[in-house]
C-alpha cells in the first residue's frame, strides 16, 4: 500500500495538476484536497510521530500563508498557492527549501520559454486547439503548477518522508 501511495497516487496527482493547469490555467480545489488526504494516508502508513506530523502541518501552513500573500499581490494563482502548500505537507521543513528552489528554477525556465514562444505565431495545427490559443495569448498567465508538480516529483524520491516510508 505504501508503494501505491508514494509511487502511484502522489505522482498521478502531480501529473494531473500539471496537465490540468497547462490546459485550463487552473488547479481544482478537489485536487489539492486529494494531495492533503493522500498525505494523511502517508502519515498513517509511515507511522509518523505526532511531533513530526506537526512539523509537516506547520510547513504546509507557512507555505500557504506565503503563497496566499503572493496570490493577493497578483504574483501567482490561487490554485498554485494551494498546490504548493499541499506539497509542503508531504515534504515538511526538511525538504522544503530544496523544493521551493527547484520550483523557482523550473518556473523561471517555464516562464522564459513561454514568453519566447508567445513571440512567434502558432503552427496552424496547434492554433486549432483552444487551450493552446489561451496559453499562447500574451495576456494569459503562466501555468506555474507545471513547475510546482515537476519539482515535487523530483524532490519526493529523496525526501525524508519517502526514506522513512521505505526504510522498514
């Protein structure tokens, strides 16, 4: 069951978040709720001590507070803020800095790549797809959930919670 949760459910949720953000520029609340619920399953399966769970919850709350402030300032989307907080639950403070640094780098690459791509006309075949047209439009934001999800997938295999899950 632990393998299914860590190697199946969490990666599937991250893939869904990235794909949904790419195609709709939103991340549904039910997806971030599923990330949080899956974390509860991870807590049970890993038998995390209450103090460690409290640190993970604290990491999620801190990230939610900071990203909500960024959302209020117009720097990121609300779905992105909630997804980052959901991932922070999983990683806790032990792996949070690595995650945020990688997400920032990947987000920067994504942003620059998308801004450059928007300077060129779309190929005819792609211009027929509504989500591609929306993504290509200069007034559209950046689907930052892609960077957040990819960073989570890169960091989780080396995270403390993963090591704990598969150490015994």
